[in-house]
C-alpha cells in the first residue's frame, strides 16, 4: 500500500479524544440541584417527630433523607473547594 492510502492513526486519535469543555451554566445547574436536594432533605427531616425516631421500625425510612442531606453537603463542599 502506498503512504497516501494509509490513515494517520495518531491524528485520528487526537481528533477523537480531544477534550470537551462543559457547558458554561453547568456549575450553576449543579449548585441549584444540590441546594434543592438539601432543602428537600431538610424539610423531610423536620417533618419527623421525635417519637417516631425513637421507634426502631421507622429507622429504615429515616436513612433516605439523612443520606440525601449527607450527599448534598458533601457534593456542595466539594464543588466549592
């Protein structure tokens, strides 16, 4: 085969694997989504009564809002840092 018919693999790889910049509004969207998740988790935790938390049968349903709050705080902290 001649040189003209062989593809330049390095050039093809450079084009295929070139970095892609995220959208400009990505940071604002992520922050607003995390804030909404945190607000929902706080609202759900506030709705719980102390008596309901003392009952061990309710503990599995408590895990979801606590996990959401923890994830929101962790992600928000990582985003700001």
